């Protein structure tokens, strides 16, 4: 009878450990569900302030401006302006030091039809 008691105690300890493991995992998921989006939002804001991000966006804008100026018809220019609006929708144009690029972005971003410089 003593052996039966040890087996039952072992099974009870195993059941408690399994319940604790599942409970901790569930709590971890809930914890990450609450804090995960906040952590990612902070990481995104930090990334948007990095030098490499801003230089990459400037290079993209210079390339788009060149393509816009090289385009021969109005349909292509409108398409490029639309792509710029989409790509730079959340970009702060105040970070651009070049007045020419800043004006180009503002004109594209805010949908002005006369984009001649």
C-alpha cells in the first residue's frame, strides 16, 4: 500500500508541474499580448529616428525626383507622385535639409497638380 501512495504522490506532483507550466505559459502570452504592441511601437519610433532610415528615405526621394523629372508624360508623373505620397505618408518632411527636395515632397505629398520646378 505504501508503493501505491508514492505512485499517486508522483502523479499528483507531475499534474501540478504540468498545470504550473501551462499556467505560466498562458500568463506569458497574456503579458506579451499587453506589452508586446507597446514595445514594438517604441522600437518603430526609435528606428524612424536613426540616421540610416533617414538617409535611405532621402536617397529614395532623390531617385523618385529624378524619375519624375525624367518622365515624359503626365500619367507617369502622376503615378510617380502617387508612389511618393504612399511611400512618404508618415515621413516628417522637416527632417529634409534641402529646400528643393522638401518642396518637391510637399507638393507630391499634398496632392498639388502643378509639380513643375
